[in-house]
C-alpha cells in the first residue's frame, strides 16, 4: 500500500491498477530516472476517466490506463 495523497480515495480496483502499473512503469525507466519517479516523489493520485492520474512533485504526471499501460 502506498502512502500518498488521494490513494485512500481510490476504489480497490483503482488501487490494484495503480499498484501494478506503477511498479511496471518504474521498472521500465532507466535507472537514473527511477529515483526521480520513486514513491518518495509521488505527490498525489486521483481517479480519472479510463484510469488514474499520477502526479509527481516535479510537476509531471502520467495517466495509468485500465489496460495496464501508461501515457
């Protein structure tokens, strides 16, 4: 379980989506980028049509889609 703003507001399905996609997303990044997008740099997550938006403290965000991909 992640301790980030908005996580507790997600449904169980959305939490499962975040947990699986976030892990895969981070592992797909180059090593130097993983630190920048590690859990300690998560700012908030929120439900979004078709998936979840994940925000980082550097101002960037990604959308995690129901099919297990991100954009």
